[in-house]
């Protein structure tokens, strides 16, 4: 029984043999120089190695050649090209009944065959799901000065529920608080003040602690408020507090506190003071590091053993936030705002800092701001594999412009953002496969990429079934013997004299070159050059090599003593210049400007475009429509006149073209109707033909003159009616405003109905000697 991955590889390869035969026919010269299986399969995906022991001849050859047919199919080290297949692609899904049913990354799995230095591109899409689960941990500084803020939190009640439901229907919330290490020099430890640290100021408060977890994650806000109500403030000595200690325990104790696996995780820290950092613990003799990430919160929610460990560093906090895919919202009072903004320079993407108003009256607004700042950001990253280069490109705005980056900051629920991921193998691998994961920074979903390294190492899968032939003086390698120095033959059994000096150029009895000029191996006193690029008795001649065709003299000439003798119609040092203009002429167009679209010159059968133009035929420039005008006549002939084939232009009628692919439009009149034909074109370079995909005509009859006049009059009347309504409304509002102003003025100017200069003649006085009142 053989590994499934290998069997799949063979099946796929059999399919490729048919597909690549035409391509591989001309590459046998590239393969035949290889002396080992590894060198063979690394040359090109067309090269295969025959390790059948009964095979006679060169073991490396191109697929589909005569040698390939003679080699036993079970004795061939197959080879495939770089390719990619999507193996899992579920549709995007919002959260409904199943909180784990969200799908925000697509596709979910790829299968890739990857060759050395052959890049491959993947397109992936991210779309934030609606009602995605949210876990919010409210971590509060409960030192004495935060008492008014605690009172505000106790009164939130229904408003907290309303705010959270605006963010998502699937929320959980937890609560905890922090002070500082209850030891000298951070805390009063004398018997009088240990249990009541506020006693020094004549107050009463809770006994000190570093961190107290008060309630696990729950969706019952009423229970959350009850726990908050039962909480009380405490006090410490210095201005800094143990908030980072508390934060690390919240991250370490994930399952114990009730964090959900598939959720967006936020920790809200409300404070008005700074925090102790790594090294501050030395003041109390605390130097240990919690390197293993131990959860030190007991069943009562108390952080135990805090006196043994130093405070964490920002680097440790940053790593844990990223590893746990958790974001931090810091709600800081105004005098500490810039302190935490500087902290954000270290924690960067993982933190949002907002200014907390007096008594925490805006804390819910800061939750909203922090939440949306994180949900708008999408950041992709991947695991690292030695020798594999991964680059991200993003089209954040959806306009088709790709930039080399892995972060976008304009994500919205329901909006799709596309990324391209380019993979390139920069180093040959000694293994057959790997698994690579692409992740988003704040969610648990992953994209799985199954990497199959091809063209790196040979497995010679079926060789052990037949056994191995004996190499008397050499090493057996995939069906062949690699002989030791001084030995030759099929089984390295024939001894020969191998004089290295016979493989070096000698001038006047002086050796003036390296062995085989450093370009080959000396075997039995004769040079065996590394490839056909090198010629001569000592491999001293190097023939011009064309990289685009991977051939000496570009396959268009013969190399003699390092110089190419070109065939007819070819020229240049490498015979790579074809003395023709056929590849520069626009297919199916015979105008005077058919060569390079009139915007360039044809050199070696290739267009060299003028400044401002680009493309195979120099068809691309600012304000240009490509080659649209060149193919209008062919589109008309096929779509309207039904002339099926007008070579070299092939027109294929399709039901519809997506908006982004409607690169050309031809507009004409037929039977009094105005018609549009949308089409796009692709050049097929091998036969220099063009495939045009066009829609059926879309026609609309022009409006009759009477109808058009009626519409104009109707539009004019409607406009006049709107103007009258607006004018009347404006007058009504103005009159109402003036009437209200009149009422206010009348109220302010009221006078008594009596004469202001009238004086009452009746005088009333009391006789101090009598009780009765006398009037005159």
C-alpha cells in the first residue's frame, strides 16, 4: 500500500502528460544532460527520470518522447508543473442559530503543487459576519479614586444591554478588578491597615489584592450588574498599579473564565493611573517570570502566588494578546490618556485608547468605538516555513488596484475584501509536503494550504519492489549507479585510469585551467561537460544561452566554439531575434497602423512601445480603449450577420458578461432602435489568433416625439409644483416663527390695568396703645 498523496500525484501527472505533450516535445534537449534523478526533475516540469533497471539509454528525458514510451510506467519518477486546486469553499455565512456557524474566510482549503522559484498566486476573500459572537471582559481599576466610576457602572443596567445588542446579538460579558500587590512597598502591611487600607484616610474599603475575577462570561447582564454592585474599592500606596498582572491572568485563564473559542475577544480596562512594568517587582524581591503561562486564579477568583512573580513586560503582553487573538480597549482619564497612547506605540494593532470622562459617563461609547476600530481592521498572517516566501497583496477599496500589504482598515459587516497571496519556494526541500495556514488576527478561522513540493527530491516509489542492482564501486541512485572515481560501466565494475591532468588545459607544460574549466567532471581522463552550454575538450567554450526558451542559441542555431550560427530568419548573439513582424501585427486587422497599433516599433518580432503606451501591441495608454475599435467589424459580422468564423478572430456569443469584463461596447442603429453589443477579447499567442466573447445585441426603441414632449412638460410641471410647495412651506415656517416671537413679546410687555400714577387715598395705621385698627 502506497501513500495516498503519492497515488494522487501519479493520477494528476497522468492527466498532465496529455496536456503538456506539445509543450514538452521541444524540451528533450534540456532534460537529456542530467546525470541524476534529482538534477533531472529540477530542470523542468517536463523532465522525467526512468529508474527502471532494464531501461537502456539516457534516463532523463521529456514527457511524451520515444524514451518515455519505452520506460516502464512503474519505473518513472514523475514530475508535474506548479498548480493550485481549491478543495474546500463554503459560502460566506452570518451567525443565526449556531454561534459556530459563521464563515468569514473563503476558500477554506487549497491543494498546491509547488516548484522551486515558480511563484503561484491564490485569491482569498474576507467578509465579517453579522452577529458574530463577542466576549467582553470588563477589567476595572478599583482603587479609592475610582469610586465614583464604580457607582456609574452599577447604574448602567438596561443601557449596557442595549449597547451590546447594537454590536451583536451573541454577546457574553465578564467582570474583574485589580489594585496592586498587597506587599511592601506597594501596600500597607501593618495589622491596622492590611484589612482596611483606607483606614489611613479615615475611610473603609475592601482588603487589597492584585486581581480578583468576580464573574465568568455570561449573557445575563442583570447578574453582571449584581456582581458589580457587591464590589467595593480598595487602596494601595504608590501611583502605579498591577493592571498588567491582571490582564495576563485573564489571558492565561481562558477556559476557566469562560472565553469562547469562536468569538471576537475584547478586554476593557477602565483606569486613571499608570501600571507597573517588568522590573518593578524587584523593589519587593519578586523576580520570577511566569514563562509557562500558568493560570494562577483559584476557584474563588483570587490571583494567588502574586508575591512570587515580577510584573509582565509589554513585550509579553503583546505576544499573549496576539497568541490569544484578543484586543485591548483602554479607557483612561484625561491626565493618563497620553501615557496609554505611548503604550499603544508598542502594542500597536492590539490596543485602542479612549479618553474616559469624569465618573466614566462615556464608558459605553468607548466600548462602541473600540469594537468598531477592531472590526474595521482585517490583518492576514501566516506560519513560517523555511525556504518558502509568502507575500500578501490587498485590494482594500475593491477597485482592482492591488497593493503589497496584508492589512485593510475599511472592513464592514457583509462587505467582501479580496487578498492575493503569492507563494514562492526559494529553497529546495528535502521533504515531500507541508501544511501552511493563513489566519486573520482576530478570529479563529484558518485557511489550510496543502503544499506538495515537486521537482525537489526523488522518491523512486516502486523501486524497492523490484530490488536494487548492485553497484560494485559506486552508489545506487534511483535505478542507476553513480560510480566512484576511477570506475565506470553500468554497475561501476570497469576500472579506468582517471588522470585529472588530462582534463586540464596545458600550455608549455603549464596547467592553465581548472579541471574541465570548472564546468564538468573528469571521468576516465575525459571531460564530461555539465550541459550542452559548454563545449570543447576541456569544456572551455560557453555557448550563448537564451533564458526565455531555456535553450542554447534559443534553439534557432548551432553553437560552434562558443558562437551561435543562426538559422534563416534569425539573428543576434543568441539567435533569439526573429526577423519577422507577424507577432507585431494586430490579428484580423490590416490597417496601416496594424503594426504595434501605430504606437511603437517592431524589433525582433516584438513591439517596443512609445512612451506612454504598453501591452503586447502597445494598445494600453491613458484614454485608450485598447483594441476595441479594431474588432468592431468582426463582432458585427458574427453577431449581426452570423458569419461564423472570420479568422484569425473567433467570436463566441455568451448570455452575459459581468460589468467588470465589459471592456468594449459597439453601438449601432437597427430598425429604428439603438443597440449595444458588449464584448471582451483575449489574444491566444500560440497561433496569434483572437478570441472575442460578445453578448447578443441589447436594443431599445427611441422615444416617440409626442412621448418625449409629454415627458418634458410633465417634468416641468412637477418641478413647478415642487417649487410652489417649497415656497409655501418656507412661508408657513416663517409665519409660525414670527407668531411665536409675537407671543413671547406680548408676554414680556404685560402691564397692570391700574393707572401707574394713581395713589390710593386710604391710609391704614396701628395705634400702638390700642389693639384696634383705625382707618381714616
